[in-house]
C-alpha cells in the first residue's frame, strides 16, 4: 500500500491541498488557498464549503494505482 498521497483539489475559486497517510488515515498537512471572487456588497456571493472529498480522492487514486 502507498504511504502518503498529496491531494490537490482545484476549483474556480480555491485550491485545497492535503497530505493523506493511507495507512494511518492521518492528515499531517492540509490547507486552503482562496482568492476573493465576489467583492463586498455583490449581489451574488461565492461560498467555499469544506468537505471530506480529499480523503475520497486519495482513496480512489490508491485504487487506480492498484496498491
């Protein structure tokens, strides 16, 4: 089984990154980089909602690698 997988989740308004240890399920590093998409007072606000999709992406990558 692979040791650690770096997951990058990029979208139009943010980049999330997470280092996932596939053996222990620990996440020794994670973060979010985002930029202002909608200015204050805009009629439409863009919200970034954190999810657990990084773990799902890492699990699927591991399955594809056959480890």
